[in-house]
C-alpha cells in the first residue's frame, strides 16, 4: 500500500489522510467533502495513478464527475499545456452516494 503524503495534502488544502487509509477511500472522501482532485495533485500527494482509481470507482458504481482540463502543477506552479483527469462530486452525486450507502 502506497502512503499518502500528509504534509503535501496539508499544503494543497486537502484533508489529512487517515492512518492506513487506502487511496481509493481517500479520493472518495475528498470528493464527498466537495473538493476537486486532479492527476497532478494526486501525484503530488503520493497517488501515482488517479486513472486506476477512477476505474475502481466506476466498478463500485460510485457517482462522480470526470473531465479533462489543464491543471497547475503543485511542484512547479506552472500549468502544462496538456489536460489531465479532474474528478469531483456534485451535490446531487453526493446525495445519490449517501442513498446508495443506506441501501447496502
């Protein structure tokens, strides 16, 4: 299990990872708190492959939104010209997820 970097999360204004928390659970928790996460941020905090987590969330039928956008690199502060995955949950998706959790 790869560790999520607590200091980098704090630096980006993301919630602190819980001890032993799996990456997919952390990403879900971030989205449930109404925060967008992109590939560059994910790499910066120790999540090397956001795309595989997206795939995992799809298999779990977790409702979320995905787009491809240019994003700032936390390390350099620059915005490279190519787009990366950006994921988040809308209010409706968070409500739907809460309903799904009640029935399972």
